[in-house]
């Protein structure tokens, strides 16, 4: 059982993996894909239970080792030895953790606001967060649903909300329950690849984490942008420029 991935761009170009956040799909990158594909071989990856990716029965698939192994299989299918990674929200936590576990396979990481990446939760608290997601629950009552997003183009917003309605809630619960394994707070400074954070400063709750990064992880380059949780959608052209500059 494998994660769904879409590959765009010529095989000879440097590879870039794009990983979306909770309750999104590869459509997260609709406004960025043309710009990225003009320079890179883009591999867009959907998390378990999101978009076209299955929802494994084994809870271990959703944890650190399971996700790293699943990403290895995507990379091998794409035929690349190494790639850069761009992660949005939960996808940022996944990208940072993969870079920590597979440093030889990663050239650089760019990530956006990700409280999961900076989480201080332990396994008990994480399970409580996961258990708050219930089978049969209206997906639009879950805080990560894009129904609560602001500053999105109307047509893309509608499509992302429809995608989110189809999220497998068992998979979502298991990803939440395992998120404590993906926290990079204790090893940000151990990352050996260039790391760039594009911080949407309008997301108030994330700014405490950004302050911590400034004080404790000087290896992380931070760009402040006039956006909220999803800079790649809210300020797509500026986001593309910052990512391309970071990866070039």
C-alpha cells in the first residue's frame, strides 16, 4: 500500500517533493505548480487517507517510521536519488522529519507554518487530539478543514473544501495521534541541509514557535510574509519566488 503521488516536469531536472497539510490534497499546490514545474521535477504527495491515498489498517503506517518508509517508496518510484522538500503545515513536519532521518536523500527543506513540527505533545496528549476526531463527524466541524480558511480564491477554496469533505477520518485521527513522533523541536539544529521557514505572520498561534526558532535554531532561515496559515495560496507569486530562491 503506497501513498498517491503525481509527478510533473522533465526527468533530468532537480526533484522537489511537495507535501500538503491536514485535510488537503495535491490541489493545495494548484497555484504553484506551473512555476515549480518550469524549473523542477515536481513530485506531489498525498498523505494517508487524503485525496487518492489509501488509509492503511496498520496504525504504525501513520507514525514516524511508517511515513519515512512510505516517502522512500515514492522517491524510488519517481526514480530520484535525492530531492528537496516543500511542506505545508503537517506536511512541513513530515518533510523536516524525513530530512532528519534521511539526510543523504534530501538537499533542502522549505516549510510553512506547522505547529505539528514544533509540537511539545507527548503520546498521551497526541492520542487525545486524535481521539477527538470521530467517525461520522461532519468534516467541516474539524478546525483543520479549509472551510475556515481566509484569503483563498473562491473557486480554489470551493474545490479544497470538497476535497477535505472526502478525508478519511480514521486516517486523520491516526495522523493526529502520531504527530508527536514528527516534532522537530529537539533536533532542528541537527539538520544538515539548508532549512527555510516561510512564516505567515497573520497566524497568531504559530508566532510563539517562530520566536522559539529564532532563539534556538539559528540554522533555520526565516522569511516573514503577509499571509496566514497557507502562504502558498494566499500570496502565491511571492511564495513561489521565495521557494525557488531557496532551492536554487
